[in-house]
C-alpha cells in the first residue's frame, strides 16, 4: 500500500506570518499522524520562511511515524540531517530563493556529487531519495548515485491531468518502470491532489510513498484536517483496490 506523508510547510507559513506558535506545528503533526497519515514531510529552507531547523529537531523527538526531511543539500542542511537522523532525506536541487521546487536533479551531471551525499547519509543510517523529473535516464543514473529511492516530480502530471491524463502520466509510467527495473524505491510528489492522486496510483501501484502538502493543507481549510487526511487515504485505498480487482 502506498504511504501518505503529509508536508506541513504551509502550517509553518501561517504560524510564521504572525510570530508566536499559533498554529502549533508539533500539535498539528501529531494530530495528522493520529488522523491516519503514514509520515510527516518538512522542507526547511535557508531563509526559514516556513519550517525552521528547530522544528525539524522537535518533530524528530516527538512524532511516531516516518520523518522525511527534504531540501537542497547545502552544508547546514546536511549537518542538520546527520544530527536529527530522519527515516528519509530527499535531495532537491532548489535555488535558495525558490518559491517551491521546480525541477529534478540532473543525476548524470551531478553523479559524483550526489554519490558522495548518499554515502554520507547512509553512514548515518538514513534512507536517501533523489528528486528527479520523469526521465528514464535520470532514474537510471540515480541508482548509480547510490540512492535508495527516487521521488518523481509530478507537477507536469498534475498540470496536464485535466486535458489528457493518459498523455500526462505516460512519462511517469516509463520512469517508474525503470525505477523498478534497477531496484529503486519510488516516491512521488508535487501538486498531487484528490483530483489526480487515485489515477496516478492506479497506473503506478508500486509507488512507495506520496508526499503531499499544498493541496492537502488547502483542502483542510474547508474539510478540516481529520476529514482531509481520510479523503487522501481513501484515494490511495481506492487506487489499490481497483488495481487488485483488475
């Protein structure tokens, strides 16, 4: 069954907009776990505009499910990850001033650099995922970088879903099949929502984990966190039930 990791960056944005600790990020994470999420994802950035390094430490000390820490592997980020030792680190090639993730790694060009990072995190007992575009060559090279998993950047799928979902998912199926062929675990994330999540997993049922933040937290403004987590888990369950029947 595909696991749901909830990215709580947007909760931190609201908190930081007024200072103080409202909403309480840790309580929200613990509640999300209690509502049925399989993990918590955070993406600390150098400007600390949402998740702070102190949040990562606090979350690791208290949550019971898997913690996934994603970000650009600048030295301060690497040191934080080594200190906290989350279940998974996801390496993302963000510019320091990026609004959100906008591309995957060129795992061919940066093979040696990423290999050194994977070795570094493996020594700390941390699973390594590399954020990539849905390109077979990038997936193949991610294996050569020493990754345990790849995370497919799903913005293009989400953008093209309404117009032609078959065309939108085609490169993802090819990339996912290559990940399975070379023995990589498979994650996916960016702009996945209740509209497009079920179909994605129906077509690629061996996805290990989806990381969802913006859409899920936005939906929670209308439905509440508990109902929203349940709706996303329902999408995942329906996808796997459909695949099993077929």
